[in-house]
């Protein structure tokens, strides 16, 4: 007996409207080093292709004299031949802030290469950027009205010129048009009118055909069907709704050692979150043994990365009964039961953990704003206020965070380095530092290194509204999961 999955129409609309890689959160945030310079980079990919990507770079320290940016493919021969870079503009008010824009001419995996010259010498950084059209831009009403008036003027002018030419083109100076010439002019004007109408119809037909052709190129994320059998085994089936012919369902590469990162969140209270890692069992098929979970509806967000570095996030919804068995968490799987959303104070900064520890959101009193790049800092400490001293890397990173809007329209899995997929980052960086395998993420960090009790995530909320922030860190062999509520203006 299988548990029948429950899907809502709203969730499918969310999936259709989303950008790639994350649900409803297309902008890219990255915190890293270009040689000796620490940079906080924000990239806003174009929504149409060809289109312009907007770039913002903030340096952690002064001393940068020149900053150049250039786009090039992430993989293939084009990745080896960078065009002449553009100079980013330095702010007149802030010498550590730079802006620029770059054209991305085709759909696929790109990279933005940042070259720095400053007091500490040169530095370079490559940031992967998935580029795909996510919508068609409608013509502005004022522009459309203006063009319509101009079309009427041109059409009427053409008809009038034809009529005047036939009626008066052969008259001698001072002579008046004859009745015959007037009749010929009327016939000519009628023919000219038909020609104008035919031209307008043909133009509209061509415009509609081009718009329909372009609409077929609009990004459509992979679809996902979710179900669980009587033994508590989760089965995921990926489907390609049709987008690029080259897209595959079996070319995924590991991200932190796993082909898929799956967040399972109980809805609508968001009081349970599970970070799981299903195994691939066939082309487009994944399976995983669920832990013991409370009955209810769960939203599923699954991250994968194609071998060309292009990330995708699939969504589904699953209804679990009360008697479904569960198995203990294994490997990197983690999660927990949290304070329900309705009982969580707004903009709370302290999350009490069930084992006596607590996580602190280190933030100021300023309100959060949409579309604003922010560094989110969290600290793990005991009830005595002392920071944890036994921090460990969790899947090669100091921590993982998920930013989820409470209506389900936004989901972003973020690392301390930013919101980009780590395999794509490795592909980009390997071209700068030498060969590196994006297919083996197991060596991303030294598990014995001493880590601080504080972890920072760069991100920017894409929309105003209410969000839930899930933060996971590891210490003493245990993964702690905390949740916070954030109101974004």
C-alpha cells in the first residue's frame, strides 16, 4: 500500500514561476577571496536571454585600485578564452563598493570572473552563474500606445501620399484634378489601405510567432513526484516537462558527497525540518528511508546539480499518515522538531535547542529589507553563554542554512560561501587554480580543524514577507538544528 502524495495547485504555480537552482530566489550571493582580497559579490542574472546581469562587489578592506569583470562559459572551449574584461565602477561615496553589468548571450552555465588589482597585488575569482530566461517581458503600456499612434500616422501618411501621387502627379501647374483622376486616386488609396492592413497583420503574425517561439525557451524546472510506501521508504520520480533537448535525468554530480540534498518541511507550522540525502536508484529515480515523522503535509525541496554546473531545485508535496514507521537517521542526514511557526516570536534571536544548547542570531536592531545583501551570523553556545568549543564541519562546511518563505514561494539552501552550488564553484575555481574534481566533494574540508562557534551566511531576501530560517551546525559529533522567524520589509 502506498501513501498517496498530495499536491496543491499553488505549489505547482510556484514551481513554474521559480528561477533555477532555488525556488523564487534567483539572485546569487557569494562571500570569498580573490587572492588576498575578501569580496562580497551579488549577481542578479538576467530574466531574459540575451540579457544583462547586474554585478555588485563589496571589498572587506580598502586598497583596491581597479576591479574588472568578464563573463564566459563555465565549461567547454569558451571557458578557456576570456574576452576583454569590463571595468567595474567604483562608488564615489564608498571606495570599497563596485558595480557593473555584463551581457549573457545564451542559456546555460556561465561564470563571472572578477580580477582585482590593489595594494596587495593581483587577485582573481570565478563565480558560477546559471543563466536562463524565466519570463517574457511585456511592452510597457505607454510605449505601446506611442508606437500605435506612430503606426496610424505612418499608415495614413502612406495612403495619402499614394492618393496624391495618382490624383495630382501628372497635372500641369495650376490645373485641377479631373473626375477620372479622382476615381483613380480613390482606387489607389483603397489598394494602399489594404496593403497597410496586410502589412500590419503580417507584422502582428510575425510578432506573435516570435513570442510563441521564445516562450518555448522559458525555463521550466524538473518536475518531481513524491510518494512513500508502507515501510516508510520515500520514492522520488523526476520528470522533464520539456525545456532544452540536452537536459538529462542521469547526469547529476555530487554536492558535498551527495547527488541530492532534500529538505522535508512540515506545513504549515514548519515545526519539523529534515535535511536528507536520497540515493539515485535509476534514471530520474531517487529513494530514501524516512525517519520517524509526525503525520501531516510536508513540502519537499530537492537540490541537484547537472554535470555542466547548472543547478535545479524540484518541489513536491507529501501527505504522511500517523502509523508510518521510520528508521534512525544515518550518515549526514539531520533534522529535528522545532517550535511551531505560530508560537515563534517575530525576529527572535534565540533558539533553544532540545539538548540544552542554544543558537543565537547575532544581528542588529535594523529591519530586514528585500533585495538587500546581508551577512547572517549565528552562534552556538551553552545555557551559560559560553560559545561551543567542539565545532566540526558538517558535510565539509561550517554550517548549512535554508531560507524559506512561510507561503512556500521562496526556498534557498545557502552555505557560508554563499547561495551557489559547490560543484559549480569547484568547476569555476579549477580553471584558476588547476585541476580539481567537481565529482568528489569529500575532501572539501579538514574535519579536525579548529572552528569558531560562529557561522555566517551571505544572502538577500528576494521578496518582502515572513520567512523561516533553518540553521544547521555540527559539534561534538551531533548536528544541531535551529529555526528563526524573520519579517522582511
